[in-house]
C-alpha cells in the first residue's frame, strides 16, 4: 500500500522551551520504526543558506536588526527551505517534520514584534508559494516554564529568547489564535505534560492522518504580496470590476 505517496508535512510549533525538538525526534523514531521515510528539519535553517541566515538573525552581535529586517530574514530562510528541501521530500512521498514554520513568524514577528499577523502571514505564503503543513503540532508552553527550561544548566538565551516575558506571552496567544482559527489542522497539547504522554498523543494523531488519503500539501493558491496603492499607481487606472 502506498499511503505515503503524496508525502506528509507536519510542523512543530510553540514558544521557546516547549520541547518541540524532543517530540519531533520521538515522532521521527516511531515512524521510522514502522518503515516510513522521515525527514527532520528546522527553521530558521534546514539549508546551507538558511543556516547562515539563522546565525545572522539569532546571534547577538550582528548590529541592529529591526523588526522588518528580522521578518524578511526568517522568510528568506523559509523560502529556501520550502523550495530546496520540503517540496522535494514531499514529492518523494516522505514525511517531513519541521521544527517551526510559518506560524513562528506570525507569532514572533507578527504579534511579538507588532508587525501585524496578516502582513507576516501574506509575506510567508508568498515566500513558500502557499505550502501549508497537513498538521501543526502546537506545544503550548507557559512563558515562565519555557524560560526555566531553556536556561536550566547553562544556556545563554539567543536574541529572541532573551526578550521579556510579556513578548513571550503575546507569542503564546498568537499561536493559540492560529490553532483556534483552523482547529482541524492543529493538535494543541500542553507542553508541561510528561514527554511520553505527549509523544503518544502526537503519534496517535499522525497515524490517523496516515490511514486517510493524504491530499497534496499545497492548498493555498500562490498568493500575491499586497502592494500598497501608492506604490502601484497604474494598477488603479483601469475602470470596471476587480
Ligand atoms: P529554535 O530553533 O526553536 O530555537 P532553539 O533551537 O535555540 O531552541 O528557534 C530559534 C528562535 O527563532 C526562537 O526564539 C524563535 C525564533 N523564530 C522567530 O522569531 N521567527 C521565525 O519565523 C522562526 C522560525 C523562529
């Protein structure tokens, strides 16, 4: 049986310290043990250019990175990732697990940096030509628990992680709003549950997807970037509809 033919695209999302990487690794191992081909990847990153962009945007010491620049760097990394890695793997019928995708930009840059969630969503739909995950696993983490987890031991926080709790609270709400808007495409789980329990619930949900016919991952038509009217005067000249 070739249920995997169309490929399956799953994104893990959540605040810093939610445990996404642990759960992505657990799911990959479980799926591989039953014969599936799994590609694990992450954002920002996942390609050579993406990994360079990752250091640029996350490391301290690269000078000022204003919010628009930050959003465009994440989107550039994602464009390369979607084109060079995710689409080809889905085309081969693989299961792609990405640690973060578009929702992270909508939450961190749209809500966290106040760039506007719709604007950031459009930018990223354009960057990925509308490539959407079949399922997004949202690990909902209390910002204080997230901070305790990620600073446990040693770890210095990166540029985004080191933002105030209030920033992380805005991000948490934005993730939950995204999930509430399209509940059928999300599995939302409290990140404080035991690792085993989370892994079991995620695997159970993914199995239901594998048992059903999988549609192609690209649902959205390739979107147009909204250009402000003043920047495109000739567009308004033609009377009539549209
Ligand atoms: P992540 O890889 O989850 O961090 P780590 O590997 O250190 O646990 O994410 C890196 C940071 O980048 C995280 O703080 C979230 C942020 N980020 C955005 O702000 N926007 C984005 O679009 C993405 C993908 C990540």
